[in-house]
C-alpha cells in the first residue's frame, strides 16, 4: 500500500523528488520545501524559520512543478526576505563589481586627495573610492544615494513639466516593497537602488510617480499619462519584474 495518500492527509512534506529542491537566485541556492494541504485553495509561499529557504503549501490536484514555477516568478520577494549572507571584510571589496546606471563598475581604492567617490570611465569602468578600507561601504552607498537623487530629481522635474504636474518634495529611501511612491501632499519617494538599474528603468519609475500626482490610482487615465510620455514603460516594467531583486544585492 502506498503511503503517499497518508502523507497528503497529514500535510507533511511530500514528493520532493517530483520538483527541484532548490531555486537559484543570483548564484545563491535557496532551499525549496513542499507541503501538501487538502484544505488549501491556492499555492502559499512562506520563508522557512531561518530565512534560508522557502516552503510552498500546495493544494490537492496542483502539481509540485506548478508550485515551483510559481516560486520562480517571486524571486524578488524571496530575495528581499532571505537571511543576508555574511558580509565580506571591507578590505576585500577592492576588485568586486557593482552596477551603476546599469553598467558594471569595479571597486578600486584611490589614493591622494579628491572627492571620496567618483566614477572612472577609461580605460575600464571603475568606482574609485578614497579612504580607509573600513569606510568603503558607507562611502559607496552615500555616493549612490546622491547620484540617485540627482537623476530622479532631473527625471521627475522633466515629467512634471510635460504632464503639467507639481510635486512638493522628493526623497530617496531604502525601501524593499516598492520602487517609488507618491503621497497625497505631493511628496515623491524613491528607492535609491534605482541608480543601479538601466537609466530607462529609473526614468520610468519617475514617470510612474509623477503621473500619480494627477491620478492617485492605476486606472486608464493614469496609464494614459504614463504611456503618453514614457514610451519605454513596458520594457522597464518587464525589467523590474525579472531583474528588480538584483538591485537589493550588493557585495557588502
């Protein structure tokens, strides 16, 4: 007699061999567990207790492969909730790569006097950072925040002019649930991590939030403003769905 029906009745982990046990997200293997539940009406995903992997609750009649495919569409949600990997020694940051405006830049420690952080384009793209190794992570993040605010202010002002809208202030934050927001008092807020995305993506998010100054919803009029003035909106939305989680990954 097969024990499979019994395992399903008690809701235990079942049939792990029918679907992959790990999901790779940016080179990190994330454990995937499956739990059958006869009372479940949809696939439910949660982090495991240590936040090293996920557990998928799967209704009867739904294949484990379908549940796994669902998890593959949620890599951004998973990545943001994973227990962070151990941070490397700041002294080992030199030579690592981060993206700035969608392009890879190698971290290099600069010498002599000058601004704390600057971009070098030739002979190779690099992020030049001055100071002691232990200060590198903070100085890089401060630099990225300043660059993000400058780019977002420029894009938001341009869209505000063409949409005949006005915002009261603009802020950059380290948000995990959204890339931007617009408050009822006209404050635009953005994730500074957009500076690591291709410029079209940052530009689209600015257009999206400025359009909310006119329509505080996602109705047809709102999308009309966005698509009328931002022709790369679809491309940028797809990029964020597929790659957005990578913006939350830094080598420190």
